[in-house]
């Protein structure tokens, strides 16, 4: 599995191949009703059974690649260090520790070290973005009420 520090944007060639294949793959996935599918590797003629959810995830990866978006696969239960969590959130490690101590993000202590569930970091980041967006909307509404926008 690719680690966060190794995430790279798809190359133009990868993007083109993914774009050409994604719509066909999405259509095929939509036709599968079983919990698993069998795929065949053309070069080796090997057939592989794959869970439908894994195939759907592969479809999401292909879509992201076709759009030129970097992606990473990380098991949800993975715990990260305070340094890694701070990098994900785009803040300093001391600021992250303050958030942990204030109870804004749950964590576990392993000896003297704090460990944070990757899922909790992403949830906090998502909630922070939503709060930011709402604050901006509130400011815009206030400015509009006060007539600060030119007509």
C-alpha cells in the first residue's frame, strides 16, 4: 500500500489510460449483482475472483486517476503519529497536541506517545472545512445586511 508521503499525481499517460477505461469499467460494475466477480488478466489468461466492493474501489481509483487526482489507500483503523496527523491537517505538531488535549480529536496513548485513528483525523479535517465554509457564508451575509457590497 502506498504511504501518505509517497502520494504522487498520476502521470499524463496513466491519466489517459484511466480515462479511456473508467466509463467502461463503471458500466460493467453496474451490471454485476453478485458479491464477487471474476476478472481475467489478458496477458496471462489467469482468472481471479474479486469481491464486488474491491472492484468498486478500483473504479473509484480509476476515476480519480482519470481526473489527475492523487490518491492513497489507507485502512480506516490505521493509527497515525501526531506528526503525521499534523501533516494531514496542515498544522504544526504542537497545535495538534493542543487539539488532542482539548478533546477535539480522540487519541490513545502508547507509553508516552499519542496515536490518533486516521479516520478521526479525516473526520476532524472535514468538519473543520465545513465550519470554515459556514463562517465565510455568515460573514458574507453580515456584510450584505450592512450594505457593504456595491450594487
